[in-house]
C-alpha cells in the first residue's frame, strides 16, 4: 500500500507542510514518487512516522529523534513499549483522581460534607499542572508521570539536601556539589531532556506553594542546589583561566543561572520549528545568549575563547543543562550571521 502525502496527512492528523519538513531534514523520506512527482509513503514509512510522533510526545527534539532512529537498538517494539508505559501512568493518575472523587461522593451520600482540605487537594490534582502545561506536554513530562520508585528517589534526595542545609554545610562543599549533580541529572531525566518542559516546571514550582510543600523543595533548597551546581562548573572552568579572569567569572556566573533555562528552551523551540540560524527571531535569541555569556565571561575576546575552549573540551560542562552539541552548533551558526558591531 502506498499513500500520497495528502492522504497520509489526513489519516494521521498532521499537515502536509509537516510531512514536507520531515522529508527536507531527512527524518522521513518517502519510499517512492508518483509519475507526477507526488510523495508516496509505504507501510514501512508509516511505521517510522509512528515512531517519530511517539518520540515527539516523549519530548524528544526533531534532531534527537533522528539520532534515536539511527540507533539500530531502537525498534518499533521498544517505542510501543514506552508508549504503553506512558499510557499506564496516565491511567494511574486518572484512577487516583477518580478514587478521590469517589471518596468525596461517598461522604456526601453519608451526609458528611468534605472539608476544605479535601476540596483543595482535589482541585490541586485537577488544575495545578494544567495551568502550566498543555495535554501533550503533560503526556511528555516524566516528572508528572513518576511512579512510586521515582517519587521515592526524589524524596530521598530532597531529604539529603535539606539535611545538609540544616547542618550548615556550605553549598561550595564537596557533599553539596555531589548532591547537586545527582539533582540536575534526575531533573534532566524527568523533563525528558526537554528545556521547554524544564522551564515550565521551574515556573510552576516557583509560583505554587502547594507544590513546594508537597515536594519539600523550598525556594531556599533550589538556591542551595543551584549554587552548588554552579560550583561544579566553575571548578572545570578554573583550569582554563587566569586568577583574574576566574575571579570575574566566579563573581558573575551564578547570577546568570536562572536566566539560562527559558533561553535554552526558546532556542530549542526555534530548532524544533525548523527556523534557520539567520531567522530574525533566532538572531534575537543569539543576541540574548551572547549578552548572558558576556555577563560572566567579560568583553575580552581572549578570555571568551578560553571559556569556549573549555566548553568544547569538558563534556561535564553541559551535563544537567539541557544543552547538547546540536543546540550549540545551531547557536554558533546564528552567532556567525549576526551583523558586525
């Protein structure tokens, strides 16, 4: 069976433009063309499209999907198994809400009205995440779908961090740094390495006191972890800089950390949308990136080059940051096309 591009788009709920884009970037190339030049898709092409769309729902970027599908160990079976796990998690969340509603219904039948805490906790389950994430984003957000094992993993880590803070251990200390690396690795994992999801999760946590109370992660906890995580990066940069250069970087590096996640998310979104590095919107993002970089690197080109060299030579500098080689390459192309100043 061969389907023309318009028929495939209609059947799977995508636009013809999207399928054309997938073809142009080599993600989904049709197996054949009609005599009049129309793209024709085979059963194998349709199977690959299913994998592409499934991975998109998991929060993987288009560039990342290409890398995943190029891996011979990734099979349609593995993708289907992951989809099944995701649906099981969605069902679990729905059942949890249903059980709470059934409990409240039983209270009414028994003539006992639920108290304010019952109403509030139910509303929280219904609406908190919906304020910040679309349904598709919630489907792709592992943090929203975590099972008991992952919840326990987070609870133990949060307890370790808070215990360290209460003991007065400095954020620059080795213990705090080690915990911060674990923290950021878990956070990257539980946001599907998607900076957009990470930025929205950060915004939700900062705004929702109920979530802070539920997780035990206070704003002070976040500040402590961020300071410790910055120290892990500074330790790597230090060997590439003079004492004067490093002193300037130390004084300014941590101040910029909260500005990076939303900017990284915006750059990733531009990549996903297929915008070229020369697009005005991407140029604006590149300007903002450069301004943040200069805020801690300074204006000396020689110092800036040392920092870039460190970034290229030290893979650990990008761990836990939602930044990968594809994003950095995209930015380099955008920066190279900025008008001379």
